[in-house]
C-alpha cells in the first residue's frame, strides 16, 4: 500500500475552520480511494513547546516527524491570521528535520480566511518557506474567502463550487505526486 498523503490542519485553535476543511478533504481522498491521513496541530503535545525541544526532540515529536517523512505528499490547510499563517504552523515547520522533511516533497495548499482574499497571503508565505526547503508546490491552490459563512450546522460546505474545487485539487494532487515522484499509475476517477 502506498504511503498516505498527510493532510495538515494548520492551526491548534479548537473547532477551527481549517480542521473542518481538512476533514472534508480527507473525505474526498477516501472517496477516490487515495490513502490519506489527517494531522491537526491541536495534536501537538504541550511538551513539544518546551525550549529544550529544539536540541532534543521529544518522542511525540519524533513520531510526528516520521509521519511527515513517510508521507508521499503534504496537503496543508492554513487560515490567515493577521495577514499571515498561524505561528504554531511555523513552529511545527521549525521543529521538523532540515532539510529532509520537505526536500523534494510534493505539497498542496488551501487558504481560508474571513476576509475576501481567502488566505492568499498565508499560502504565498508558506510557499516561500516550502520552496526554500526544496518542496514541490502543486500549482492548483484553493482559496476560501468568507469562510465563517460557508458551512451548514453539520460542517458541510454550503457552497458546492468550493467543495468541487477541493475534490478536484485532491485528485489532481495525487496525479501531481505521481508525475513529480516518477510513480506510474492510473489516476483515480473524478
């Protein structure tokens, strides 16, 4: 079985929109029979934030590190906070091994925000960081503006266009991974 795509919900805020979107994307991968797993930054153990963690990674961070290294690709969902991405996402990136964590790793991005740009600034800043670390950025980015008004009470999108774009992105990202990594396979049905 191929390594899963790791979906990263890029904030540790409880009941975040990023986590809602991450779960929807996970559903799209599952529907397409593409191996994927979800990691929310809410799952980062508190002791990882101890300053001594920079020098010696705690076992919990080592387990997270292994998941990143083993993933065939990363699908990052980020909110926009104060014109950028959340600080906890930067800390997560900083705690991962350099350079091998993202070196030649395919990465897809989804931005979401309450404002009209849908997390564009956050995604572009993340692309610079991942580019610096030699990742391969999937060019089909999805931006979700006015995110606070996009869900029904069950956590599903009320805007079918956004849901369709996320499904298309997930399936396209799998094809991108295969082309970048030289894996031959038949793409899943759309």
